[in-house]
C-alpha cells in the first residue's frame, strides 16, 4: 500500500504469517533487507514476499510479483 525507498520500508496488506506468529491478516510496515528489493514493485502490485525477524524488526528478505 506504500513504498518508502529512501527509508527502506514497505507497507503491506497481508494474510496470516505463521512463521512470524501472526495468526491473522493485517496491514503493517516492514523494513526491507536491501533497498534493491523495492526496485521491481510499485504501490498496488500483488506480490509474494518472505519476511523474518532481524534485530527484533520484521524485515522483508524476498519480494516477487505475483502471477
């Protein structure tokens, strides 16, 4: 829903993410592991992503456009 390339953050509306103990979907801000991850996406794109906890923060480590 929002991309902050300069700040290295992306706001995503997502479903449950059991890996991160999120039992329900929500909209939230994630840090990105590398600003390069944001270069191929724009607001409104449907994406698939992988996230993990890095230094206590939810961090997107992989993004790809959904087919």
